[in-house]
C-alpha cells in the first residue's frame, strides 16, 4: 500500500513555513527542526528485532508506508520523515497496541515515499523504493520482512524519481505483486506509467503505456473482479478510472469524486468494493473528508455515521480483512497528523492519536 511523499504546494509544517513542497525539492526545504521521536536504525549485522510493547502511536510522520500482515494479524509501518530526519524504524500494531522494533538490525536504509504490500503466498511484507537524504537520491531496492528480520531481495527496477511514491499491490488473481511507477515530476509529467510484476525473484516489465499518475494517484487491487484500479482525479488527458485486467488497460471516464490529489485508496473486502477517501481538492484546494466506493462501473458516495476523521491528504488506508474493517493512518492538513482510525459497518472509530 501507498507511502506518499508530498506533491502538495501549500502545507505548512511543524517548525517550518513550507515542510512539504514538490517531491523533487522536499529534501532541500525541510529543515531539521526537532529531535526525532523514533530512532534511525543503522545497517549492522542481522539479528531479530527487540520489540518493546507500547500504547503510544508512532509520531506524526510524512512519507511512511504501511501494510497489513495477514499471516501474523498485524499492521506494519516502516520509515517516514519527521523534522529531525529520515527514519528507518519498524512499528507494528497487533490490534491492541503499537510495538516499536527498537533494534531492527539489517533494516532497510532510512527513507520516505516508499511503498509496502503483503505477499500472502510468501507470507512477507515487501518494501520498494522511496527517497532519502543526504544527498537527495531515489532508492530502487526491494526488501521483505518476515516479522523478525528484513532482507534485501532485489535492486531495481530503477526509475529515478519515479521510484518514489510508486504503488505496490498483490494481484490475487494471477498471484504476484504489481508495481506501478511513481508519478512523474517536473519535465516528465507526460510520461506514461509503467507496470512491473514480481516473478521468479525479479521485477519484469509487463506494460509501458499505463496512465499518467497526475495528482499522486493511488492504486488498489479489486479482488472480486481481478483488476488493478487506478483513479486519476487530478485532471489531464488520462483523467478517469483506469483498470488493468492482466493483459491490457481499460480507461473508464466515470463521473464521481471531484478533482483532487493525495487521496487514500484501498480494497474493502467487506463491501467488495474499492474505497477512496479524502485528499486535497486541487493544488491549493481544501482538504477533503468525503469517501466513495468504486463498483467497476460507477462511483457511489458513502456517508458514514457519527464522527469522521478530519479532511486531509496523504493518509494511508489499509484493509484488515480478518476483522472486516479498514484502518486509516496519518496524513496532513494544516499540520502533520498522527491519528489512527478504523472504519467498520460505516462507523469510524478513533483508535488513538499522537
């Protein structure tokens, strides 16, 4: 699932006037404003992580990535950025409390803007790409996490800046991971998205003519219909919903959510629909708190009852199918957010906040 490292141009920070800007400039304009609450782990010889129980949530981060580990029934969070620096910490949530791996030796290097997904066949959380600093650079490595140890399994595909903010999902129909290039940055805006499959322990390019992911569009896999779903909602020639059926892209120009960027997206196994929530309405627009479901032919706005999370961009939405609920973490509006929610039977429940 998506770890998003900011496209938005108007997001004030804790301790800086412009913490988040274009992804290709972010590392140059984010000052170190405070000591980090998490420890950046150094690369040292492998060992099992020393896991400490705690009820505290991870600090409000930017560019972290999360995935639900179905084999172990836990939510995994890795990396991110806070004013004090780039992080390589691993956090887990077991349904009751967060646990921080305080000695995760042989962890991936510190980063933000990477992506995580769970591979149910190999029972591993898989990490790809992102960015780090100093010096500012894109990462093209692939790692897997078995609940005790991180292991690097591949380098590449290397797409430069497009290795940041990529989307990684598991194709339950064809039984492999799919990786969609990150959004184009700067002069590369009109370049088509590329789609890769993890097969035989390596990445294989399966299509080079996918949608242009303007507005940091996200991807989710529709288990019921066996297609990859990519809503492009920031306008442009590829606006609309795109679906990959294993052999070709289908462009559906469906009416639905208003123009936006940095929304959250996930497959909802209970509803058997793709669910989209929030985002920022345009480059300088309001932060949104609406949510929509995609059936394969049309969008339907969903109206939850009671309290709902505040409008935001850059949050992460994850499907916890064992408990028939969605989990919603972080993001930003006029500040960086560290709250944690669940959505079950159209009711939002706040699980905690930092």
